[in-house]
C-alpha cells in the first residue's frame, strides 16, 4: 500500500525496494513530496505510478516498457546500485525519461566482502565451519594459505576494483589490474593485459559491468589461461560466468575455488537451482571450494544509507536544477545556471528541431543560454534552455505540442 501521498501541485517521488528515510529526508528538504514503500503489487503500481515524477528502486522492481508507458508524468528513474539492471534504458531514452544509477555508492561494502571471502577461501574457514555444524573436527583437513605475498588480479578497475586495491594494501600483496578503459589506471597499481593478469594471479576478482562483450566472458578458454590452482571471485554479475566451465575447472583443480555473490537469476527460481551446474556438486560446497552467498555484498546498513543518499541527491539535482547525472542514459552537459528557470526539451536528433524549440521559446521569454546534446546521431537529443523569469504554462504547453517533441522537463 502507498503511504504519505499528499495532494497538491508539487513534484512527487516514489521510492521502492527498501530505499530508506535518508533519501526521503533529502527529497522533502527540496520540497518534493515523497512516498516510501517496501513493495507494491504490480497491478497497483501500474495504476498509481502515473502520479509521480520520479521513481527510485534498488533491484526488485523492474522498470520495463509497460511501467514506463503507465508512468505518464515520470521525468526520471533511478536505481540504487551499480548498473541499470531492471531498467529498460533504451525505451526510457525514447520516452525522454532520464535513467541513472549510483556507481560507487556501495563500492566500499562490496570490496570489504571480497576481502572477507578471499580470506575465507584461502584459510578454509568455510570447510571448517561446515564440519563443526556436522559435529566433525576438521582441523588437520583445513590447512590453509596466507594472503600475504600473493598476487591478486582485479578485472574491472572501476569504483569497486579501486576500493579493493586500497583495502588490499596492508596485506602485503601484489595487485594487478585490467580494464578496457585505460584511463581507469592508478599509477601505483600495474595495469596489464588480461592474459598476463590471468597467468600471474593467485586470486582473480571480477568487477565488470554486464555488456554484450562481457556476457559469458569467463568460459573454458578464460579459465585455462588462469594460473593453476587460482581462486576466482565474482561479485559483479552472474551472467559473466559459464557455470559449467567453472565447475569443470574446479573438478580438474585448474581452479582451487570459486566464490560468488551473484547469479543469472535473482532470486533464483526452482528451475535455476535444478539446472545450474553450481548446485550439482554439493561436495564442492562442503569442501569450501565453492562459496555462494545471496547477493549481500552491498547490503550493509552503511551501504544502504550511502546508496539512498546518493540516489536522492542525484534525483533532486535533476528535478530541481535540471542537472543530468553523470552516467545517465543522456550525456551530461556543462551550462552554468545564469537565469531564473531551465527548460529541457527532448526531441529527435533532426535538422531544424533545436531551431524550432528555440524559436518557440523566444516568443515568450528572454533566453540567457542554451545547449543541444544528442545520445547518438539520428537518435534522441535534448535542448537545454535557461530563461529569465518564470516559465509560463502557455509556453510549456506550446513547446510540448511542437511536432517531434518527446518530453519537456521544467526545473
């Protein structure tokens, strides 16, 4: 059920999936009415989402084409966390709805969990704990290895990868990094080709986004390039992994262990549990060579608050100031606010559209500054216009009804 829905003409935000009161406070301080709900049944959500200008989620609520079509007043959607899983970004772009996430907000929490699972696996803590639960003393069978002096390869050197490298410093390890973006490099962390990283690392930790080029990246060929007996950690996305290839590498001891917090289906269905190779070898789990957790790395209380705060601040900056968040589906722009009001008009990237929009605005207001950006040639573009004085209802309606205009946001 919805709560705290107020009547009036102010902007309204709906926060789902456990986004907490920290976010609500930020919206309310900005004069935006906010509704907090852990979950809303899909039929109820489809009926009521049209009342809101912003929708914030974590991972449970899917913002798909059906929901976007029902959200007739929506101007932005945000996902608390890395990636935009669960958001139909392409369709949001076609609708002129800004979609963004909160990269880095939970990075420290994820990196801490990666450190924990590496130590767990190397020191055979999971195997020993499982034995104790079965009233079996496995001290001699759990001789482990120290992390100190080993090489850790970080594949994907974004926010989480950098936090991991920082947290590894006191352990006296050699850290190698790889990323398709060379600007991600840190001067004190060697940046090496992927084959070299795989061949030299005792531990390989994955921190890649899910893209067409990374889906299924960890296949038999990838695993055969690993240093024999390496530990593989995946706290990124389940779809990066060929699960059958991982289980085969564990069986031949090419992999010492595999630790994962992510899966292709979350939460897994009964069909997934039955079909997944990861769940076909329970002895690997009891032996501590296969460690699986339910996507909890970003679930610390501190991470939840940080994510909620970051989401709310980014949303407010767009709703109230017209600042598109970094990493959104629309490119950011640099235009200092030099006037009283800002109008953002989404339209096709076609000759004459920007001129038509500016021409309409000039008839009603003095334009202080403007800028035009496009997502891709021939796709969707937007024009930002700063004007002196308030935006009249007549002006907004005239711009909305210009041929080709997709959506209009007033800040």
